């Protein structure tokens, strides 16, 4: 079974958290171990990411994964079942 992908719940919340955390998209990309382009697509809700990247993003922005992201089936452009995402 494929690992779930997660998508941002609210592009507006994502942008606000970036502003509050006072980080650039480039800095966020470095901390999340992905490209700036990927951060831009994630922030716009156009692309998902794996839960590990989601955790790094949320941690950098001072949020939880569940606050910032929602689980979706692989291949879905966005959204999905808003159940708990991270199962350690």
C-alpha cells in the first residue's frame, strides 16, 4: 500500500504562518528538505507531500501537522479524509 500524501488545509493559514514565523519560502524549503518550487505548490494546495515533509514544515512554522495538513489518497489534487495523519 502506498504511503498517504497530505495537502495543506488552508493556503491562507499556510501564508499567515510563514509570515508569523518570519521565514522565507527558501528557508522553509531548506528546513523541510525540498525545493522552493515544491513549497510554493504545497502552499497553494496544488501539490501534496509525504508526512515526513509535512512534519518538517509544520515544525518550522510552529504548528502541528493536523492543524496544517489533511490526508488525501495518492494522486488526489487536494483534500481527502481529515483524519489523523501522523502515526508514529
